[in-house]
C-alpha cells in the first residue's frame, strides 16, 4: 500500500483491489478504516474527531483520489495528495 497523504496524525494510503469499489484506507494510531471517496466509513473503527478530518479531506480531494485509483489499476506509482493544513 502506498501512503498518499498524512495530516493530524492520520496516515492515508491506497492500494487497488479489483474486488472492492474505489476506496482508500486511513490509520490513526492502532485504528484502521476503509473509506469511500466521499469520506464515508466503509469498514473499520476510527475516532469520531478524526473521522471529520478524513471526510473533509476526501471531499476536497475526491478528483485526486479518483485519479490515483486509475493509476493504481495500472500498477503505477501513486502520487501524493496535499493534506489538510
């Protein structure tokens, strides 16, 4: 999995999985979760306060997430996406 962004202690990463719809993963401490490109929680557990940051970031970066997903399909190196500042 490639790290594509980091902010407020949250690590965002992505790897292509043909068996799942487009998504990304986030890790905060020991907690990990999978999200849609709209920032909706698909699977896992994540602190409520950090969920808001992930959702806001995803909504701002939705097009970049989709572009990275397409790149991941080809097995190419993903690009970094700007964090929330």
